[in-house]
């Protein structure tokens, strides 16, 4: 599976969960989210440099949905001339994802009995409340701040998809108290982990690692060949995942036109 195929499958996963529309052009795939206007949920994925006319088509499509033009592609030398074209047209590098894969055996002896799958609306409410506690402003280990509209997205996504599989929320407990959360979504042979967080009171006690590796183990149990996640290079989460066994396979960049 090529790096671009992985990004394509990621978009497919998002189409089935968090994204409102996946628009297919013959040179790009565009995702649109009606609840969240940020470029993370509204952008065009490309696999090769495109000309000005095609850039204009992307801009026209995203502007129709009242979204900023944003283009996402793998960070390789192949795109260097194209980046020059984008920058002349007013695009700027906004962020860069480190696509990280778990390529080791999950360590034995982890207490996965402390992990519960979200199976009801009551469980979902616990998951959402715990997620809220995990992501706060002024947290040195959290580069994302408060999640805002994402809670509505997360709630809607679970209610839409929990009955059809390929989409799971998990909660880790410490003595019956929910302390960490994570999400596992998958499409064919690709599993994607997201929403990993632990409340500040248990940081350093291994619950973030536990629930992440539970997701890896669950994916392996389902015979999913590749398990990955995306973080911004140099952030605390990026360093954390490296520490527990994830390795960066490739980078991808968002260029956004203000």
C-alpha cells in the first residue's frame, strides 16, 4: 500500500464517520465538514502537482461551502516546484502531519481488562465527558487546546456508525473512574487511532499507553495489517507515540490560503 493509498483510505474512514461530503475530482479528493470549518476537516488531497486551473477548481469547490482553500499532500521532493507555485498564489504551510505506524508486537501482560468499549448512549456520555477532561487549554502535553465543535462531531459519528462496525470508542478505567479515551476506525487493511487522551490526574501512570496499545491489539485481532495515527512533528504526542513503539513512515503537509 503506497503512502497516497494510505491517505486515500484515511479520507474514506473520515467519510464514513466525521466528514459530511467526499467530493471526487479526477485530480483530487475534497472533504467537507458542515459542523467544523477548520482546514483539518475541509481540504483537497492530491497525489501529484496540479496546474493553476485545477487549483482554481479546488478553491471554487471549497469556497462554495464557505471554507478556506486548503491542499494536503505528501512531503516529498516531487512537490517542491509545486510548493513554489502555491506560495506565489498566497498559500502558506500551516501544519505538517507525521504519519506513524506500529510495527512491533504488542507487549504481553498489559491489563486490557481496564478497557471498556462504548456500547450505549450512557457509555457515550461518559466517553465524551472524559474526552473533555483530557483536552484543555494551557496543558503542556496537549497542543490542541479545547475541542469545541468536535464534541458534536464525535457524538454524531458514534450514533451514525456504532451499529455498522469499523468504528469504536474505548474508555480506560482506574478503580471504576474513567481516566482515558481513544478511538479506533478502520477501512479494509488500515486501522486509524485517534482521540487518545488521559486526564491530568493520571498522567505518567500508563493509561495513555494502555488504551493506545489496546487499539493496536484490537486491530490486530481483526486482522488489520497496518495500524497508524497522525501527529504534528515535534509535539508532545509525537514524542509519546515514538516512545511506545510507533515509527514515522512519511510526512504530509497542509497548505492553506487565507
